[in-house]
C-alpha cells in the first residue's frame, strides 16, 4: 500500500473544509485505479490532514493530475500557506482478526509486513 498525507491550515473552520474535500476530492479519488481509502482528520480548529491510500506508488502517480488540479483550484486558495505533503510505502499494518460485539478488535490482532 502507498499512503499520501497532506497537512493543511485553513483560514476558516476546518469542518467546512472537510465538507468541501468530501464533496469534491472524494469523488475524484474514488474512481482512480488502485484507490483504497480517503480520510480527513481534524487536528485543530483550523488544521487537519487528508490521508489517501492507494495500492501502489504508480497508482498515486496516475491519480495526481486530476487530484492535484482540483486541490489547487478549490482548496489551496482557502489555506494559510502551502500544504505539507508526505508519502510512502506502508511497511506494517495491523488489522483485527475479528470484531467483538463491542465494536473493537478481539485479541489476536496481527501486524502484517507489506
């Protein structure tokens, strides 16, 4: 798996930005080959992160054109400064073997190297 993480600070409330990202960027990335997931995380009143997950770095490279164009046109003008983006291959992921009736992982969750 390949993960792209973008950290940004917005001029207004980050929850408003999350709605924009969900309505605009999410449909774009959902139709890209190798797309695995998209998460928007609020880290402060005006700060947050967008996390994209793809099967491979090549899948992300193929998705960059449309994704970054939309971001630059619709999100970048609403931010304070430039977003800070990092990306890389997932080396370890941990997933539950099964879910308990309380909604959490049962014992026995295993780490899987990638």
